[in-house]
């Protein structure tokens, strides 16, 4: 019997990347068979209904990778809320984690820019391996279509949020 409360069908997807657009991909631990190579970005559900998405993103990044982007940390400024949400059908094999009748999830998108060489410490309960891939290769490796799409959008978001160059600022 499952004693855990049902998952809240509101989650985050956090694409962690370097300035050179190498994307951190992590392999799920709870997948077997044909889907054993289930590579993804950081994902996770809210712990409580009123938890802000940004808090969920920070918590999930730390829980799954050991990367600290909490307010006041060295990487906090690298967390970017894309203000985009995807609504998708929850895969049947994971519906038992939600309340009866829940079949859709709302996913809020973020990115986190980190320096090349950032240390990753996986939660072995959730993930078995990680790798850094050029963004196009990362998108191709994704199990989830919404995750792949977010990774392919990464260059546009980086361009949109990059500070003006010194020459532009001087003009």
C-alpha cells in the first residue's frame, strides 16, 4: 500500500547548461526495459500546491544534481524562468503516483546556466548516470518530447537574456 500522498500534477523542467550550450542529461533510475536509456533534464513536482515554481526548480536541481542555485548562492543568477508551461498527458506507468483520475501535468520551464566543469552529485535513488552533451545531441537523447523541445529552444533564450555586450553598453 502506498502511504505517500499523491503527487501534485504541477512540475518544473530545468535545462542545466554551460555558456557553450553543453546540456546536463541525467538517466532515470526507475526505468527498465526498452526505456532504460531514459535521459532527461531535471524535473520534479511541487511539494505543496502553493509552492512557487522557482522554489520547486531550486529544490529539484539540488536534490537531483547537488548543484546549489538557491537565492544568495553563486549560481542563483543563472536560474532563468522562461515563463512557458507545457501541459502533457502523464505516461500510464507513472499515473499511480497521482490522485485517481489525474492524467495531465502542467510543466513550467526553467534553465540554469552553470560554468563548465560544475560538479554533479546525483541522487542514486533517482538517477544512475549523467553526461554533458552539445544541446542538439542532448535534445536527440531525450526520452520526453517536451524536454527535447525545451533544449532546442535554449539558444534563443540565452540570446534573449544575455546582458548587452560592453561595446553595446558603451555606444
